[in-house]
C-alpha cells in the first residue's frame, strides 16, 4: 500500500517517520528499519517523498482512490 | 507523567498555532506549541497552499469600504461569518504577507503581486497566488526564533481548570514512543487551533477513512475540548464540506484551471464558459454540493473540464501550481494512470461534511467566551478559517494572550486528583489490548452522523434517535475500546472527542426549527423570517446544563 520504501537506498534515519502528518511510518530502532506501519492511514500527501534526504520513498496510489475521468470525445 | 509549564499554550501547530506562537513570542511570552504530528509538515497546510486571500492597498486601492463589500459578499466570507471579524482579517492580511515574505515564504513567485483564481465576477481579484510549499518549515523556524518550545507528537486531549474552575492548562499524551506517556502542561492561556473535522462523516470512499480533502489528523479536538470546558460554539447546525476529484479526495479545487461541465461539455453555472487562469471557475466554491445535487436529480456526472485550457496553462497548473498547493499527488496520479487533461475530464464529487468555519465563537481578538481561552483557524465558527483567517486570528490571539498572561498570575495549580481521571481512562484503554479497535467505533460514529445528522434531510425524530445512539456509542466505547500502543491511543481519543462533538451538532440542528441554507428539515420546510441574520450559539455549563441561543450576525 501507499508509501513504498526502497530498502537499498533507505538509511533508516527516521526523518520521514518524524514528519509524517498521519503517523503512518515507524522506525524500528532495534533492527534499524523503516516500516510502513499504518498504510491505510496514509493521506498521500507526499511529505515523506519530498523530505527523504536520499529519495528512497515513492507513493503507490491505490485502486480505491481511483480518479474518475471520462474522455471529452465520449465513449470510444 | 511529564509536566511542562509555560504562559501560553498553542494546541495544534498548524498555520493558526504557529502564527499565535510567533506573535506571543515577539511580545515576550513563554510559549509552548503542542502538536499531534510535526509542525514542519502537519495539518491542512502541510505541503503547501497557493491562494492567500488578502487586501493589498497598492493593488486594490484605498477604498476599504469597497473591499469589505466585495469580500464580504464573496464565498470567502459567506453568510455564516461575522463581518466585524472579516474586517479584521482584511485589514491585517497584508501585514501577514509581508511577515511571511520576511520568513522566506515565496509570496511573489513571479516577482510581482499576482492575483489568480477564486475570482468573483465583477469584482477585483483578492486571492494572492503564492508558493506555500515550504510554508510550514518557515513558520516553524520563525516560531523557534521567537522562543517557542515545540512539542511534537503530543495529542492534547482536554483542558484543565484550577481549583476555582479557571483555565489552567491541558492534558494529553506523548505518542512519540511505542508506550504512551501522559503529558500535563500548566499555563495561563491556551489557543485552540486543531483545524477541520475531517473524519466525523464517512469519506467519499467509506472503506478508506483517511481519503479526505483536508488533513485527516484534524479531528475536531479543539471544538470538543472547548465545548466540554464551557466555551460557546456557533453555527454548528450549518453543516458544510468541500468538493474535488472523485474518488481521490484532495483539497485545492481553486488550483484547477478549467470549467465545471456535464458529460457533454456544457457548463451549468453563469460564471465561466471557457477556462480562465485569471479567475478560475468558482462553481465548486459557491456550490460545492452541486456534484451531489446534480447526481440526485439525474443530471450527473459533473466534471472539472480542462480540455480547453491552453497547453501552457495546463503545464503550469500541473507542475507549478499544484506543487505550491501541495496537491502534486494529482499530477503524479495523472502521469501514472495516463490521464491526459487535454482530452480527459475529471469527475468531481461533493465531499462529506467537515465543519470548517463551524465551531468555536471568537471575538475580534480571537478570544472565546472563556477567559484565557483563544481559538483560530478552521476550528472557529464565525470567521473564515482558511489560510488568511487562520494566520491573522492566530497572530491576533498570540498578541492578546501575551498581554493577558502578564496580568493573570494568580492561577492556582492543577489538583493532581483532577489528572487521575485521565490517567485512569488511558490506562483502561491500554489495559484492554484485545478490546474493540478504534476503527469499529469510528465506523459507527460516521454511520450515525451520516444518517441521523444528515447533510440531505433532517427531522426531529431522526435527530432524537441520533442523540440516543450517540450516547449508546459513547457508553460502549468507555466499556469496550482498547488499544495496544500510542498510535491506537491517539486514534481512540480522537474518536471519543468526535463523539462529544456530535452533541452540539445534534442539539443545534434539532433546535433550528426551519429550513435554511444547508440545514434542511423535512418537518419544518419553511424559512423562519424571525431568524434572518441570526446565528445559533451553544454552550454547556460544567454541571451539564446546555444553553442555546440565537444572536444577530455582527
Ligand atoms: C490541499 C489543501 C489546499 C489548501 N489550499 C488553500 C489555499 O490555497 N488557500 C487557503 O486559504 N486555504 C487553503 N487550504 C486550507 C488551509 O490549509 C487551512 O484552512 C489552514 O491550514 C487552517 O489552519 P489551522 O491552523 O486552522 O489548521 P491546520 O493548519 O490544519 O493545523 C491544525 C494542526 O493541529 C494539529 N492537531 C490536531 N489535533 C490536535 C490535538 N488534539 N493536539 C495537538 N495537535 C493537534 C494538526 O496535526 C495540525 O498540525 C487548503 C487545504 C488543503 C488541504
Ligand atoms: S527519510 Fe528516507 S532514508 Fe530516512 S528513514 Fe525515511 S525513507 Fe529511510
Ligand atoms: S504520503 Fe504523507 S501521509 Fe502518507 S506516509 Fe508519506 S508523509 Fe505520511
């Protein structure tokens, strides 16, 4: 679900977990791993994506949040 | 339990809370901001905003009466605000803009004052187009520079009184670690600025509660605390919400450059027939329920149609304006799913009720009816709570509170016994780790609100039933709710606060025995002329006696 962490890039600095407005992300300090703990509470705001110092986060937009669109020319 | 002392506590470090802290800090007050998340990226302004409603004399002229008249009759003021408060934000808006520019917020991305969007036909444009992408980090830096202490990851749950019943502090929970810790903050004055009520009604995708246009962390805690503490609320019967893309809920409808049309491309309001970057299309501003209303009448679906927007304007909208506004997730979404706005129209929907500008009554100094208690922004009930309103009244509150605390040194300590009931509640919830999950309670809350305090049609019988069901839900929650960590405790307290907040909504809705604006009663389908120009207020004494009244709009 929503934020996807590139584990190869992630330095487990915890910054994204600190600033996430919804407390979705969690840094497990014991195993030094960033965990997407409450994915269904993500607002898809992209704060984590923008603030990660090593660009390790991307967002997957879920099918539930489908943005309905219709071609101006009508049904093909 | 952790204890802190300060003179002025800002509850919520959004736009209003940070501005209050800055203003009070400048006047030498000892300030703490308690924020549920992290002030650098929290609240509805977390990732930016792009319109700052304002009056800049060098652009709009010196005829202030004209400015008051124009803004006062626009949707940005609207029928449910006091003109005396609207005048305050109009008068002080430029001061805030200059202050923000000094803090490093990009108020003139093109080098000049530029007004775009939310344009009322026949009026001057008052929405300054700025780049707010970094506004929260700039405001946070300034608040620290003015001496404020920022406590992030603390949810404030309730206000506390001293032995004489006077405001003396607040209680909450530190959720930064796995195991929560109770936090008590003693102070002389408090600002409540916790934003919208995003999760009281089902979202546009009911199975996904956090799919909301404004920040889902804003859950009406301020209004609930104010009501329990005896502060007066206003306009709680005038349910309102936003509109935007369906089913991807995003605020910021004013950032779109397009026109509202039906599926054949026909417009249905008199405002714009062609997309205009200068004015935008105010259909969604003035008639946010049009998408739902038209669906119900068989006239849907209704679209944001950008197919006639110029390629330059589309590029600007998607890659500049939406970034400033913090909604570039829409840009990403379009790119990922191959949506081409030059040929695809995006269906808009009416979002659920959020109670923006419905809440705590304030005066021109942002004072509530309780001495020492202030409120600003989306949680206030009689003034525009969006960016400019939040910033100006946050600032006003901070200035006034700094004076208030200097003259209020005789608040006695909070009795530790008063704290115990909160500690007991938190312990109860945590001890039931296999108890009911907060989402179960949130689901019932949203269903009851949606059906019994409905945006469509209300009646005394339905409202009475809703009041009773909400009491049952509250009792059940206190018996059954359980949580296993800090995060779940925060979510549980949010639900308990929203349940308390339902009471003034139900009571005021029941007491308004007429149909007016968004308040539709099938048992009173006329508009009572004796209530013209009046707002309904409500407050509750600590002994539980509720007072409701109508007063003239000021
Ligand atoms: C995408 C989007 C675009 C927008 N664009 C514009 C625009 O261009 N122009 C405009 O005028 N308005 C705009 N708005 C609205 C504007 O952002 C809000 O009106 C403004 O942020 C309100 O400020 P506030 O201080 O009342 O609340 P917020 O800025 O939302 O802050 C509330 C804060 O309180 C915190 N909080 C909540 N509960 C608690 C608690 N119990 N304890 C501690 N902290 C708590 C929250 O985490 C949050 O930080 C937009 C909103 C959105 C979502
Ligand atoms: S901010 Fe980036 S590097 Fe740091 S923990 Fe998050 S994903 Fe990893
Ligand atoms: S997109 Fe926003 S809400 Fe989702 S995890 Fe990132 S910061 Fe948190």
